[in-house]
């Protein structure tokens, strides 16, 4: 899941799975798709 974070008057998009931050929501969502595929954990259900 991608969460929105405001820091220093900038909006960042954080991948909840690994904590990576992106300045573009599109980048974050694109990363999230790959991230989820690589880090599948059946016990982690949001
Ligand atoms: Zn990630």
C-alpha cells in the first residue's frame, strides 16, 4: 500500500512494504507492484 506523507511542505508517497519514498505517486504505485511481487508474505494482510 502507498501512503501519503507531508514533509518539509512536500508530499511524498511511501511504499508501506519496504518504506521507500517517492515524490511521484505514479512512481510509488509502479514500485509497489514490483515490491509486492518480490516480497509476498501470506501472513501480511492489510
Ligand atoms: Zn517497496
